């Protein structure tokens, strides 16, 4: 809980840091205000729609399931919505300030853009970790351990509801606006891609914020919360005699928040090209987390743990958590290979585009299929290294790192 609070406090510190930067000239502020107005209007309409459905689901859970599950549903929905809304608001404010900073130096633009994105990441992880931990603690005191664990499913359901609406609704909106802007502006009027004289361009940027910022934040909140709750459920069902098995996912998530903050500091201190700086932040985060995982694991499991009649040492449990950190770095490297202009996959798609739309689509689909093979292969290989028994501990680490 303390680590989650630290993450939230640091997120609001980053908000203040971003807001204090220059928003640029009058024209830049005018365009930013138009995007901000559209994003507010869209989210307001979306909240009204989601709220009506959420009330129905709450009443059904309250009547036919149990009261703790229904209350958890409301908490999960509210936190997911809050993470998405605040993340979207700071993204709109950071956009224009990043543009202004880019006219000065590349490093300044990187730091503002990264800090704006880090707000969403820390909010998502902090709210999810805090909501699940407080809800579980209070429910356990009021209704007992068994019902408290089962009622966590309601919190996950609430996050999932907001995630589905925010991601799909925002995605459909932004894609419709994007295509409209291209058809009317570029084809009919001959305007540039993001010419502000095209009203659809403003709508396109609104969609990017509500879909890629608010929607993604809600989506990652749901993924993190569900993974955390899943690890708790597996621990409660398979290791009922080991209370530390339920606490361990919380501890790993809290430590990873501290690692993420160290990564943010790294980006704001280091200089140079964006890609190496961002990779350095990921490595810094992983190293800090790996170092702190060791004492935490040995403290919670001083004698190890018995799984299916086999005693596993604290060191073995520690390396299971480290696999999550290693796999995060591997997936980042694979993603960079398949999306960077420096490497063959993107160059292959660009070359195929020279001969028409059909070859472009075929090449893109082929590369997309290839890109899924390596992550699946590495994850499968890590599972075959004798750590299948510890998969419940790997999940929250991987998810927390991915959300960052």
C-alpha cells in the first residue's frame, strides 16, 4: 500500500512538472484547446453510457452474487475510469508542451513526453495495487478470507468493463476520424496529413487521446489488476497453507513501483538519443527490482515452500520472479526489432509499398505474423526451465513491467 501511495504521489509530482513547462505560442495553444475540448466531450458521453450499464451490472451482482463482489465491481470500474481520464488529461497538456520543447532541444522534448506518459503508467499501477490491496484487507476483516478472495473477481470485472468500452469506443472513434481526415483533407483538398484547417484532423487527434491514452490506460489497468488478482487466486487455491503466497504478488508489485520511479529519474537525468535512453531506463528499472526482490523473497519464504510435495527454496522462488523481468527486456528488444526503421522487417514493408497497396498489405500481414513467433517461443522456453510451479509469481511482474 505504501509503495502504491508513493507511486501516486510521484505521478502527481510529474503532473506539476509537465504543467509548468511552456505551452508554446498562441496558435499552438488554440489547437491544443480544440483537442482538449473534443476529448472532454467524448469522455463525458462515454461515462454517461458506461454508467448506465455499470448500474445494471452492479444491481445484478448485489442481488444474485454477494455484496462484497458488487462493491468490488464499483471500485474497479471507478479506478479504471479515473486512471484513463487523468492520463488522457495530462497527455493533452503534455502534447503541446512537448511540441514547444522540440523547437528547443530533442532532450527536453523527450523528457516532457516521457514524464507525461509516466503519469499514466504510475497512475495505472498505483491505483490498481492500492485498490486491490485495500479492498482485500477490508473484505478479509469483514467477511473472512475465503469470501474476500472470491469477491476480488468483482473488482477485476469492473476494470474489464471500462477497458472494453474505452478501448473499443475510442479506437473506433479515432479510426473513423483518421480515415475521414485522409479522404477529405488529403485526397479532396490536397492538405497535409495534420493540417489544422481540416476539422477532421482535430477529431483525429481527439481520438488519439481518448483511444490511445484514456483507452490504453483503462486497458492496462484491467490487465494489471486481473493479473494481480489471478496470482492471488492461484496462491489461495493451490497454497492455502501458505499465507505468504497471497502477499508475495503484492510485494513484487510494490517493489516494481519503486523500480519504475528510478527509471523515470534515469530518463530525466540522462541525455542522448531517445531509444538508448529509454532502454537504459528499462534496464535500470529491472536491476533495482531484481535487487529488492531478493530480500523480500527470503523474508516471506525463509524456509522455502512446498508445492506438490516438493520443497522449493527461497532462491528458486526468487529466480522465478526474475524470469518475469528478463522476459520483459526480451519482449522490448523483439518489439524494437520489428518496429524500428533500422531493421529489415520495416524496411521490407516499405519496399513492398513501392509496388502498390496489395503487396504492402501482404508484407505487413506476413511481418505481423512473424513478430508473434519469437515472444511465444521465449515465453515457452522460460516455462520449460523448471519454473512451471512458480508461474503464479511471474505474472504480476511481467504485467507491471509491460504497463510501464
